[in-house]
């Protein structure tokens, strides 16, 4: 099987239709976008030995490669439309490719995002995806809009993926959170009229909330006791008094966003409608400082995910 057969057999499932004039199979795909929409785009690469191990299943690699890109689209409040895939593989292994392709296709179908092109090359395993989404002009959520007095919210729970990644607790639920993060697409879209800033947590709350603070030129006060955690993470924090896993561990792919106090009820409504916890962990301050109460996080400031 050569490169073209690989593409034809495993990656040529997208049909043309709404917004997609030409898909896989030409020099470029042809996209038609709405006049009143902005296109948002992002790219993420997963590398064997860094983002996943040699034992990671092809279906998990495919899932995560697309999910982390969808998460960036979620953080903008946008609707995912198309993606391209650059796949570097050491050899053409049809059963590996079959599993990889099925998983990628299933996730892309569930978010209605279509594969429109890419590249395959020989080399150490490396999966790179570029994603394109659209959002009504002027409505994209950004990191720069947080205002003093805004509340800070987190979706879902923090720390499980880091527990699995660091080998602190490996069970079905922590592994699922590491290998199969849930892109919060619907939440992002619901937040466009509500949130003043938003980011997805890929490098840990400390670092990613830090991006909101620096882009918005504000500070924050957060309470560690309020961090949303699973029982696994809570038990770990209780027994070790180490907050770094939920505070600075990575790979959560939850959304961290800010909203004015007047929007608190609206945020609660969205939470119950989506059946997704949205937890207020603190407040944005005028004073440009990252203030943490409820425990010590000093050792987390140099906490490296990798
Ligand atoms: Mg991101």
C-alpha cells in the first residue's frame, strides 16, 4: 500500500455538502464560509514519547488528537467545521490505521466536523491536526476580556488526567480522562453572550488562568477548597497535602472562563441544562497578582507536566 492508497482507504470518508465544495483528493479543499461568521483556526500536534506512550492504542491517539483541537474551538465559543490531518507513521500497518481511522471518524461524526485533507509521511509517530471552526462575527470568546470583579468558573473536574499521566492513580476513570478528554463545544457556544474571557485547560489551571490574567491585565483570588475534583483527586490531595495535580496538572481540557457577577444565574442555568458542573473558584481582581488561599501551592510554580 502506498501513501495514496492509505489516504484513499483510511481517510477519504468526508463527502462534499454544506460549506464544503471540494474535500480530500485535490491540491486543496474548497470551503465556503458564511459572510457573517469569523473563521477560527488552531493546530495541535501529538508526539509519541511526549504526549502519549508507545503502548497507547491507536484509537486513543486518534481520539485525543482531534479532541484537543476541538477543545481549542470550544474555548473560542465556535462551531467546529473542518480539520486536516498530518500523519507521520513509521510504517503502513493496516490494522493500526483501521483502528486509528475508525476512532477519528467516530469522533468527527459526533461533533459534525469533517476531514478535508492532510498529508502522510514516514517517520517517528506524530499526529498533527489543524482545525477550522466558525463563530458569529464579534462573538468569539478570547483570553483578553476579563474584568475586575468577574467570577472565575471551571467546567467539570480537574486533576484526573494528571493523576494517570504521572502514575499517581491509574484506573478506568483517570485513564479515560487522560486518553479521552471531552471537548466542551456546546458549553463554549452557550458562553458567547455570557463570558468575558475563556481558555481551555491544557497545561494546568495555574498556567492557563495565568494566560487570561496576563492578556486581560488583571489578577485573581482563588480558593483551592473550591476546585472541582473527583474522589480520586480529593483523596490524593488529602493524603499528600499536594495541590499541584488539580492546580497545575495538565490535560484537563475543561474550560476556564470569567463572567460578570450579574451572569451568575445564567451560568447556573447553562450548567443544569448541559448537566455539567460549572464551579466558581474565585474572582478577578484589579491588583495584578495570582492570589491563592486554602493551601500551599508554592511547589507547583515550577511544576512541569512533561
Ligand atoms: Mg488552548
